[in-house]
């Protein structure tokens, strides 16, 4: 009976110690901030600085309020990144990023084409390991034969400023 009691006490102490170690260890890990972060105040300043351009586009060129933003779900973006990596690899590239372009849909009989934002994969061409020539091609070049990601959701309303 005494051995069973000591075994149970040992198990309880082991579980408590493991729980304490894991919970404090997770709290010690600090999230690394990505490069290029901007504050909400900087976001507002960029948004406001774009107002005059947006007004010219909306009032002078297309005569209707144009889109100010595009929205993509995390699932869409994560799925696209996985797809882009696979496609880049099959095309002989190493994916190193995504470039975001501003575009516009063509005008139709129903009205002018509104602005959109779309992603294009970027990367560098894979070079054979046995090559004598050094790789001069840097990263960040558009992969011209790869599929892009478009058709994000518009703002609500499309011409809404930050924040929505």
C-alpha cells in the first residue's frame, strides 16, 4: 500500500512539473515581428495620402466610386501560397515571395471596370548544381508562366477608406 501511495504521489508531481514546465516555456517564446510592419497611425496616413488620387480616378476617369481595397481570407492566401510553391517548383523556380499589383477590370456595357488587387508569385530560376557559371539572377522576379491570385472581396462599400 505504501509503494502504491508513493507511486501515485510521484505521478502527480510529474504531471504538475510537466504542466508547469510546458506552460512557462511557451510564455517565454516571444513572437518575432516580421519586417515592414507599420503602425495603425501609419496605415491611416497612407490611406489618407491616397485620397486625392482616388478622387481623380473616381471623379475624372471612371465617373463612379472605385474600389479602395481587396479582401482575401487566410484560407485563400495559405492555399494559394501552397499552390504557388508547387507550381513554381514544376516550372523550375524557387518561390521567394509574392508581388501585389493594382489592376482594373475591363469596362463593360454595365459600367466601368473597377480596381482590383492581385498577387503574382516571384522567385528565381533553379540552376543546376553542376553549373560552372555563378547565379546572377536574384530573387523577387515575377514568375511569368505562373498563375496569380485575384477575385478578393471588395470593400464595403467598395470605396470605403481604412478602417472598415
